[in-house]
């Protein structure tokens, strides 16, 4: 059984006991979250597609940790002009574990 769910503006394919990284969520570590924006549910070959959401379906997840992602280097250059800029960025992330998919 899996579901497509929207979390913090992004869509994820989730299954039970799967760990995923999302953008930083405003919940403490150890909290349990419910996500109601379930777009698709596949239950052993029976597919339910929402219009736009599946009615009554939700995903229950637990917050494991708040952390920062890998460093991304942003480099800009314009040739023959002497223009170079180098910048780095680390995204704030939340690791969650899916506990259950409720239909």
C-alpha cells in the first residue's frame, strides 16, 4: 500500500515505515503529524485518485529529527566581463517516518 501525499508544497510517494526528508516543519521532534492532502492511494492494486484529494484518507507520520541538508554551491559567471560570484546554501530539513496510511 502506498499513497501520494502533499507535504509543505511538495508531493511524496509514501509507504508505511518509510523515512523521508521534507522542508522544515513547525513541529517538535517526537511529535505525530497528520497530512490530509492525500492525492492518490494504491491498496494492493485498487487505485483511488482524488479530485483533487481522496476523501477520508490521511497519512500519519512521526517527526524524527530536524537537520540541514548538503551544501549547494551557487556559482555565477559572465564571460569576458570579470564577473564571478560564489555562494553556498544549506536547506533546513525535517526527517519524518510514515507510521500509517488511513483510508
